[in-house]
C-alpha cells in the first residue's frame, strides 16, 4: 500500500518550487533583455532619425548651394550670350557698311578707267602723259587698293561673325544643359519625405555615364565664358578697325578725286589757253596771208605795167634798124633805146620778189593748215577732257559709310 502511494513519475514539491522559480527568473531575465533591447532600439531609432535628418539637411543645403552655383554660372552665360548676340548684330551692320563701301568703289573705278580710255583718243601732240593721266592712274591704283582692303576686311568680318555664332552655339548648349540641370535640382529640392510618388530606385546608386568632377564642370563653363569674352573683345577691336578703315578710305577717295578734278581743270585751262594762242596766231597768219596776196597782186601789176614800155623801146629799135645806108647810125637815140630795153628787161628779170612772195604765201598757207589742224586737236582734247570726262566725273559721289 505504501509502495502504491509513492509514484516514481511524480516530482517532489521542492522541484516544483524550484521549477517555478526558474521560470520566473528566466522570464524576468528575458523581460530584462527585451526591455534593454527595446531601449536600445529606441535609442538607435532616435539616433538614426537624427542622423537621417542631419544628412538630409546637409544634402538639402548642398543642393541649395548647387542650385545657387548653377544660377550664378547660368547668369554669367546669359550675360555673355546677350553680349555676343549684341556684338554679332552690330558686326552685321558693319558688314553691310563694308559691302556698301565696296559697291560704292565700283563706280569711281569705272569712271577713272573710262577717263583713261577716252583720253587715248587724244591725237597728235596732245596725246601726252600729263598730270591728269598720272593722277587718273594713281586714282585707279588707290581704288583698286581700297577694294582689295575692303575685300580682306569683309572676309575678316565674316570670319568673326562665324566665330561669334560658334561661341553663341556653345553658350546656348551650355545654357540649355544648365537649365535642365537647374530644373532637375529644383525638382529635387522640392521633394520632401511627405511628397507623394517618391520611389525606391536601386539603380540610382550606380555611377554610370560620363560623370565629371566639379572642377571639370567649372572649367568647362569658364572656358565658354572666356571664349565669349575673347570673341567679344575681337569684335570690339574689329569694329574699331572697320570704323578707321571706312573713314580713311572715304578721305583717300575724296582727296584723290579732288586731285584728279584739279588736274583736269588745270589741264583744260592750259589747253584753252593754248587753243586761244593758236587762234590768235591763225588770225595773224590769215591777216598776213591777205597782205601777201595783195603784195603778190601788186608785184604782178608792176610787171604787167612794164610790158608796154619795153615793147615801145623794142619796136623803136626794130624800126630804126631799118634806116638806110649811112643813116643807120649808132646815135644817142639808139644808144638810149638800147639802154632803156636793157634796163627794163633787167628790172623785169629782177622781180624775184614775186617768186619769194609766192613762196611765203605757200608757207603761210601751210602754217594756216597746221594751225587749223592743231586747233582741231585742241578742240578734240577739250571735248574729251571737259565734256566726256569732267561731266562724267560729276556723277561720282563719295559717301561716308
């Protein structure tokens, strides 16, 4: 019966108390560890929260700084773009001025060349390499030099315009990229933890693509800015050069044109004076010709007037030669008649003044023809210089370009 009361499967009360104490101790230990873990978790959560907030705040500040930096360089690029566009527009007006100046040189050059061509029609002694021709040749040389200079300057201007446009393209591209970057960073700055539609982007951490360093980024934009400054300065220098060239060529053209015109006026005056003197000489020759013609007529009349006396004397001699016998005497009458015939004959034969007068008349006639021909030469020269050339040159207008 006692054996039945002692069941070996049953535990001793002390074991029961011990087991309960162990459960309590284990639970309290687990609870303590759990409470420590909870406290640590809250501390960690708080630390992470603070770190996250600090990191996000730092990122926001850096993002704001980056936006300000982009805005600064974007403003710089905007200013340079405005300047280069302005300078390009001004250069285009200077290009038009050069083209007008180049076009304006063509007419004076054609006029000068025509004058040289017309003056080849001068004849005789008037076909001379005079001051007018020298100044015309110089004018052609000056105009051809000006045209060459304007052509080179126009090419230089076109090249500068091309460079300005290339610079503008680079600035536009840089500005476009910076506008895009600023738009993206503005969007990023607007994002908060409460912004809807924010997502996980696992691939965002991969550094793919052509990333550049901040220094390279600044250098790239700075190069564009410096290039814009350089081209702007080149444009300013070119404008000053063009202004100087246009002013100088206008002065040179006017000066040479006036030199040619003065030479023409002086030459026309000289030719008119020479023509007037020739006309005076011609009038004198014609007067002398008339006087010589009267002299010849008088000489001829004088010769004619001596024909009757010599005929009378010779007739008397012939008649007295028929006296008969001793009457055929060489008396004083016969001697006088012989002397009379000889004297008259001799005087008639001595009228060489008539031949000389006729020779002089022929010389006067040749001189008259020569003077008339020379006067026609002068008239031809005056027509070429005064009518063809000087009137044509009146149409030449040299403007400031």
